[in-house]
C-alpha cells in the first residue's frame, strides 16, 4: 500500500468513544497457554496458525465494539516487532518487514470484516520501547530513539495504517525520538506513558514533566495515553489537574494493583475485578471529560473491556467522587 492511502481521522477530545483490545500477551500466555518467546506476540504472525489465533483474539473486541456501537482501534500485534527485538529471536530484517506487513494486513482484514457494523475503525501501527516496558534503558538519547524507531515507523508510513501508537514508553527521551521519527514520515502518532505506583515514570519524572517536555520540544503527539498501571496508581496525579492533563485522551490500564516489580515476578495472572476497573474508568472520565479511548493492558481481556465500555457510555451521576 502506498502513501496514497487516505488515513481516517483520529479520536477527538470528548468525542465518540473508541475501545482498544486488552492485554494481548498476558491473555495469550495465561488464558490460552501459548508460548511467546521474549514476550513477543508478533512472532505469531509468521504462521497461518498464529495468524488465526490473533484474528480470534481481536474479533472478541470487535464484537464488543459492535455490541456497544462504539469506535474500535485495532493496534497491530507488533509492540515487540522492531528489528532489534526480533533479532533476539534470530529474525532478520527481511522477515522483520514481512512480519510487520502481515500484522497490518491482518488488522485491515478485520476492518473490512467489521466496517459496516462498527461506526468507525482505525488501524494503528504499534511500536514499543527499545527496552523492557517495565524497566527503561539507561542513557537512551533522543537521537538514538529516533534512529531506533525510524525503520518500523517507515513501514507504517507506506502502509494502510491511520497512525502510529507508541505503547509503554517509560522515558521522555524515547517519547521525543518517536514523535520526531513519526513526523519525519508525516505520520500522526500517539504516545502512551507507563507509570509506577506513585504515578511517576520509572525514571522518576512526573507525567506533567513528560508531557510538557515532549510537547515543547517536538510539538507533541496527537494525544497521550496512560497504560500498564492500575488507575489507583495515577488517579491522584490527574486529580490535581492542570492544562497538561487535557492532552491525555486515552487509558489502557492494568487489571492488577501490583507494582511492575511484583508483576514481573508473578507466575499467575492477576486479572483483578472487571467491574471495579470499569468503575475506575467511569470515575476518571467524569474527572476528565476529554477521555475518548479506552482499553486495557496486563491482565485485562475482552470481559474487562466490555465492562469498561458499558461504564463509560452510561450516564453518570454529576456528583460522582473518585475514591
């Protein structure tokens, strides 16, 4: 697909609700007992059987969007689809390109399948951090981050992708590099920061520092998201308010209240309580009416997203207080 592809408009502050999927890797590993070397779901794109597994997974969320008549964002299963992460599994740059293209084609196959029954479907090319989502790589510069992500983002720029979605980003420098790489290829991009239990990035920077610094240095992404943390970890920070919070349009929270260190050592899945998580999302939407995109991260599945979708689309009491 060439750059002539007409990209669809992105979600807007306070606009119609969109949902995403949940915790792809945790669902496949813990619920479906599928082995993912290096926690890398993009390796399933290498075989017809793996592609069928992924299609089945994403259809559950498409069915939720159809049921609730909300928008759907299909993110390619390429969070660890960069050349460096695939090289850890002996996959070369030729197959890297093939894997990413298959991921894009799969999401567009689903879009064609559901396009007439879901109000709006967007396809996002997903990129993840150069290191682990929980533990930032020390000393990564903006230039190095831009170079690292340039090749994967270039593939998306020449494909049927509406925007780039950067997930679990845990340093300001890497966020800046991703935005620069996307802008170099005339691509819209969204950046999702992950935070610790104190609401700060793993580097110790506050969300406010991260968002204001990236915006000032690069012009910023289309919008920001918070993911891979429970709402209880970041709600107190958001409650303080400020203009910077208006730049956050999306949430993909963990089901679990555990810290990243605890989750990293866990041998069983903490799926939390879907109803409780949904209430937290509804309370955050009351606090921040601009929130538009709702999904999940570690431990969440289509049941959580269904509950969240019900909660955020239902009329809420005006006097709701966040616990």
